[in-house]
């Protein structure tokens, strides 16, 4: 079968299209014929070695496809089911999935949308429901509000009833974030983010910042928080956040969390608690998933290049 594998850490050029054996499901495993796989920043962290992984490695962390076969002891899944799942090795035609990290899709949710939304959608629920439980009375700041996770986070927070401030780099991205429901837009390329946040909130600051950008926005995000606010730093798009003085949190008693989605679930019940709200919103046409572009598997390197450029709007998806 065809797959994208890395044998060394590095830039997009280390992504190699290879032929490897089709896996065989063992006890407690599902063999999935992948149809679409999502492209995520965690894939680039694995590729560069920011997150160390054993090599060689077929990269990828989410996909949607059709159940090809099931191993001994697997219940709740049958051949032909359309499923979405999280797990390793998804840049491949076939992947072994764990039943505890998969979900059978509602009939009206297509496979391409499922692959586009699963990881980022579950991330959004973990951020706005667990990391900081967003309330209708709150105001939140979402950095990079026109990215794949950003657009979903805007919509999810608006579905709760919160006031949303989003930062974007261009007028075109500003329009995309507005359409997603953002109440206020800040062009970080030409406006002072902290000054604008304080103007919008009458000097109070926001109840929470959701920052997936990392190094370049961390200090600005901290400065935008209200007393007892939550700083949720969940990504490294601009690089890893540098070590900092914890006493920066003291004047406003700021809560700081650096979450990772995989720590929020240990079993299928917890997995479904994060996935179900997203697919429910999609089923009821309450959530729009923006797919920036579909790539062929052989063009995975270009997908990584595009993602890391921060010039994309919405999700990047590979078609298998």
C-alpha cells in the first residue's frame, strides 16, 4: 500500500511516498481503508522532531474511512461502517485503529468533513469545555481566528453565547472570521492587539485567551487577560514558547494551561464526549467546516509547506 513516511527529521522534503505492507488487524484492532486524512500542526511537530517519535514513521494523526475488517474481540464496529478516528500512521491507504479512539459517523456526515473536523473539533471541545469552560456571559480572545481550529473555536464559543474577539492577519481572513461569528476582529499585522482588546472590553480584558500560535503571541495574550483569566496555550505555530517568569501570572492571578488533546481521553466514553458535540452541531447544520484544499497523498510535502506558511484558511485534507 502507499504511505507517507519519514526516516529523518527535517523540512517537508523528508516526507517520502513509499510502498509498505498492508497491516493485518490483531485482537482489539480495526483495519480502516482510509479515504481522507487531516493535515495538522502535530504532523509537522513529528516531522521536525519538535515532538520526538521513533523513526521511520508513517505520520498522521486523524482519518476517516471505511472499516475493512475487525480483529478478535472488537464490538460496536462492523465491516462497511463509515468511521472517523484518531491514532498514528494515517497518511496511508490502510491503518490499524483502536476502537476506543474511533466513532461511527452519523449518516449525514460525509467522510471528507469527518477527516477535516475530528482532531480540531475535539480539540475545540477540550479547550472551551474543559481547559476553560466558556460561559455565555464571557468574552474570549481567539488568536489566529481564521485558521482551521480558530474558525471552529469561534463557532463553538458563539454556540455557547460568548462574545468572541478574533485576531487575523489580513482583511480576507477577517471576513472569514466574521462569517464564522466573531463579534470583533483585530488585524494583528497593523493593529495593537492588547490596546484593541482593552478598548473592546472597556479596560477589563478577556476571560480567556485561546492561543494556538505560541512563541510570537504568548506575551501579548497574557496582557489581554482580565483578573482571574485563563491563558490556554495549545499550539506552536510560530515556535515553542520560551521559558518565562511565573510571577508574570501573579498580578491578575492568571490561570495557565498547556493542554494536549490526547490527555483528555483514556477510553471510548471520554472520546465520544469530545467528538459527539461536534458531529451533533454538523448534523444540525450549526457548524461549518472550512476545507482550504484537498491534496493527493503524493503532495503531502506541499500540504505541510502550505500549513506552515500560515497563509491557509481552514483545514487541509489529503485524499487517499
